[in-house]
């Protein structure tokens, strides 16, 4: 018995306590401290970059096609009918949308995942000694750029969102209101991120895909352009801040004078794999294939936007509207038909030879009888459309690639590619500057910028040929010549600028947000519905409610998560 007691005593003295056992680092788990090395901080930065393209076809925030093209009148939802991804049908019709739209909640969540990755990387970057990590300042600038990007998207989509940075304690996230900052103050926070990026980033980066000083200046100019159109609580534009516009103009000049960027010779170069990261690309999401992963890092946000023919197979979403197709018409002088473009529906007649058109039409829209992605032997057919009786038989070209393109990848039943997607192109920078100049009353200075884009369009016909080497359409596009073919007043210049933005960036997800920025969304969209619902019955219930539909509702799930701290947007 005495020996047993001694044995138990020895066991007690030399056996680790329960606390010691529980305090051991689990095998196969990385501790938070383990991530604070230069090598691992680099990986956290890359993880933040990866969030740029981590969207999905149910929440395509890379291109915003479901939120900017469909809601802006550039395209119909498409697919197999209103019930196919019905949440997007609710977005398209506005009147049917609800605060419990599950895909709106997913969109909010995915964008905040991006914010969270950036904040995590910034916390580690801020704490590390620069001597052990010489890239610290540059990486901080990159993360401020990315955070600005994610918050910019949240801002134009939802207007009021909680602003959370790397200094906020995680345990306090649910105490930060989406109304802690005013509309203008939230814009300033976003601009501050881009200002910090401008200060910290180098003029150029050794690795393609990283943000540079010029890309930060471009995004700052874009942010200030939006902020310049001051809104009240009813989403109405009440004033235009000229000081902001002056800064937009200055930033664009700084980008232009670097001579780092220029327009591609052919408009179509912007939408081809072999031309990605061209001198027109200011900042782009980098995708990849054959990178050691099963299917590659693909553009899943566009995975539904291919025709139904054998070479592709799914799923017929993002169908260009008749209104968009008609907007590419030109008059006898080669200028847009501002007031009468929709009088005759060329999308219905299919006659692209009697009238004249801006060449950007056939770089943007796949039309029956015309080559698909510039291949005269690969001709788009009406049978390739999924639901022509609902959405007619067109397809969006810019995001698509040919089936023999090296970037193409099937992910059955869907497909996509590793082709980059531009967030800002140099043509966009030119249009930022032109818009600022026009609103400042300096519209004559904007004229060459708009004319340069029109000249490039006129010169972008080499790829637009049929198998018999005849032009795909009858093209005629001219520059504005005051006193000859137009009167270049400020109102006319404003109309020309807004039209040019639509044609240059058609189906790229911008149009709806332009309309809201200009304060004309309700009038524009309801006029669009008046005509288009007679062409497509799926829009029979569509109606835009002024002072409400300029922004998506704050998702009901998020309001519930905050226990009522988040406040709903006006009108919802």
C-alpha cells in the first residue's frame, strides 16, 4: 500500500497538468502569431488580392453586370426566363425587389470578406518592423487601394454601409452602425484610402497586377467624381461640388502626363486574352489557368454568360437589350441619334446595312448572322439563344472568349476563362476628365477627349469582317465638329459625354451607377421600361420608384445580425 501511494505521488508530480495539455499548439493549425512573418504577411496580402476575383455568378461584383448593366438598361437578365435566378429578375424589374433577396445578402457578405482580408493584412503590416520587411510601405499602399475598391462597390450599391478598418476590434464589429458616417463622410473615408495609396505606392510595380500610384490616382479620381454629385437623403442630386471636379481633372492630367497609358489602336483589343495588361489597362483583375489548381483561377462572375451552342452549352444570361443595340445607330453625319435612336427597332428588323452604326456595336453584342468573337467561320445563330421567346437572341461579347481561346475552360455545366477583367481603362480616365471639364463649364476642353474615343472607334473595323470579307455592319462614326455638324454648348456636350460613356463601356456594369450619379435614374429607367416592356413581356411589371431604387436595400439578414443597429435605406 505504501509503495502504491509513492507511485501515485510520483505520477502526480511528473504528469503535465490539464492546463499544460490544453495549452499545446494543435498539429496542422497555424497560430495567429505564426502569420506575422514577412513571408506569411506576403501571403496575407496575396489573399486580399485574390478577393478581387472571388465572386460568383450569383454575386458577380467583379463586373457588376447584374447590378449595373441589367438595372441600367444595357441588358436583360437572360437565362431560361424570369424564374431562372429569379433574384436577378427582382433586380431587373425594381418593383418586385425585396429586402430579403438572398443574393443581395450574399453580395454584401462577399464584399465584406474582401474588406476583412485587407484589414487582417493591414494589421500585420502595421505591426511589423520595416527593417525586416522592406516592402511594408508599398504593401500598405496596395491594401489601402484594395480596401478603397471594396468600399467603393459597397457605396454605389448600398449607399450606407458600416465602415470598418484595421483598427476596429473584432468584438466591436456589431456596434458599428451603417449610419455612423454621413453620405459625404463615407465618400471621404473611401477617398482617404486612395489618397494613402497614392502616397505609398510606386509609379510602377515589378509584378503585373499589383496596384500602382497611377491606378490609385485613377480610382481616387473616380471616387471624387461620384462624391462631387452631392445627394440628399432621398438620393436626389442637390449640388455639384466644383472643388472635387477640379481635383478630378488634376488627377487625370497627372495620369495622362506620365505617358504610361494610351488607347489601344483597336477597341476590340480590350476584350481579347492576347491583349490583356495592355497600355490601356489601368487596373485589372488577374485570372489564371494551368496554375497548379484543378480548374485554374477563373472568372466565375461571368460563368453564366455564354451561348447554348455545342461549343459552349450554358447559360444565356446577360442578354443585350434592344435599347442598347439601337443606341449604336448613327445619323447622316456619323453622330449618335440622341432623340430618335429608338424610333425604329433595328434589333427587331435585323437590318444592319440600310442604316449606319458605331463599330463598337459589333465588339459588344453577338447578333444572329454575325461572327462570334471575330471568327468569320464561327457565326452566332438564333438557335444559340436559351430563351429567345423571352429575351430575344443576342449575347454579350466582351466577357466571352472563343472555345479555342487558350484561356477558355469548361467547368461543367458552366464555362469561363482566365481572361483578365479591367476595373479601370484609360478610356475611362479620359471620360472622367471630360465629364469634370463639362460640368466646370470648360466643355470645349472636353471635346478632343471625346473625339479621340470616337476616332478610335472609327478605326476599329479590321476585325469586323464576314467570311466574304464584307463588313459585318454598315459603319459610320464621326467626330464632333462645332459649327459644322453640331453646336458644342454645355448641355449638348453633357449629352454627348453621357452617350459616349454608354457606348464605350456598354455591358461593363457601369451604366446604372452613372445614371444615379447624374441624378437622372428614375426618369431614364422608367422611360426605358415604357418602350422595352412592349418588346419583352418579362418587363411587364417593371417600374423604378424614385427616391428608393437608386440603391439596393440593406439586406434584412444584416439588419437582423446587427440587432436593429443598421438602418434601412430610404423608401425600403
